[in-house]
């Protein structure tokens, strides 16, 4: 699976997902740190990547996307991430 990790997730998550065989790019690696959520969402869409973030789904829902793409987003709560 092609995955983009937002900057608000632990760097070790990328390594774990890569070890599981996924293609993972991070906002840090792609120099997207500090960029608006809309830009991260757009980058994931443009690259047909599954986005994993702590940003609320309500903040990403309704973003415009090209008709030819289907991109998903997994939003992790603060409580879930703290357990990691």
C-alpha cells in the first residue's frame, strides 16, 4: 500500500509500516512540515496515497479531489497515539 504519514505522527511508525512491506513517505521526508492540512491532503490525493494523520476527519472531509482518484484517510486520536 502507498501511504503518506502526516507530520503529527511518530517517525517510528514509518519504519514499522515499511517493515510490513508498505511504501511509506512522510511529510518530513517530503519537506511538507508546517504546510496547511489542505496541502498534505492534496499531495496524498495527487500521489494516490493513503493518508494517516491525527488531524480530525472533519477537517479533511469535503476537500475537493479529482474525479479519477480515490484516496482514503485514517485519523488517529491523541489517545490512540499515546498508547504507541
